[in-house]
């Protein structure tokens, strides 16, 4: 939950989970979180899922090329196919370049 | 959960709730969602809070001037002060301009 440099690429993934295959999904999500964190240009990730199965994950990348390389990573691509088949009923994904950023913590 | 036009301004708010004043917070959040939706240039909002009190809200605006006008709206400013005093222990806010956007729904 930190301030980001201007120019950071944010990838906003908003997705509705089905009720299928909770274990398989949890395993794949943990694996993807780990793998993403090892990629060049990875900065950080914020992720929340609500009780109704709606989730928002925002990953932050140093530049557009780094974000695209993660999109095209073979393991990520394979998992995305599984996501469409079993785990998600609907999603949107927005790629957006940070222009301003703030953070605050209770003193 | 829809595709957005390029140039859309996304305001990514990641915040950790305290355990204080759940009712006051819920009332204020509903009021702010309503008021935001009435502002010029408002497109939509995605919002999730997890069981641990971490929440992500992303609001989408037609342009930077519209997003700034909402930031500076007097009622929104007053609520933000209450948020720092009672409702949040920590947050970050990133303003980012959409460059690419996709959506998918199970056929």
C-alpha cells in the first residue's frame, strides 16, 4: 500500500468467480502470485476477494513491456485458459498508466 | 465489469479499514457511491472489501478534470477527513489513465 512512481503500469483485473473448483483455483492463484513477483519489472500487487466471489487484483509494473511480457508468459497464458473454462463467469481487465499517486498511514 | 474507452481515468483506492464505527462507515460509503455517480464524467465503479477489512475501490472517469472535481467536491472532502480519523488505518490512491481494456463473459 505504497505510493508509486509516475509512469507505473497498473493492470486492474476485476473478476467474478464461479463456485467451481475452489481448491484448484486457490493453488493456481498462489502459484501465479509467486510467478508474477519473479518477473522483470514487477513492483507489487493489491488483491481482495469479497464474500460474493467478486475480486479485484491490481498488479503494478515498471513499464508496459514488463506488463505485456507477464501477459504473454506461457504459464500465465495456460492458467488464463483454465480461468475462462472453470473459475470465472465474467471479468474485465484495464491497463492504465499512473499519473499521480499518494499514500497515507495513521500516525 | 465492462471494457473502457482509452483515455478513461481510473482512480484506484486501496484501503485498510479499522474496526471502528461500522454503521457510520456503511452510511457514508453508500452516500459517497450515490454522490459520485451523479458527478459529471462519472463512468462506473468496481468495489470489493475482503473479510480482513482490506478494500479496493476503482472509480472510472471520462477525464482528469472530472476526477479532480470529484476529489475536490466539498462533501467528499469532509468524508475523507472522517475516513482518516476513524475508518482507515492506511490507504493508497493511484490515478492512472487507461491505455487498453478488455472484458469477457462466459458464453
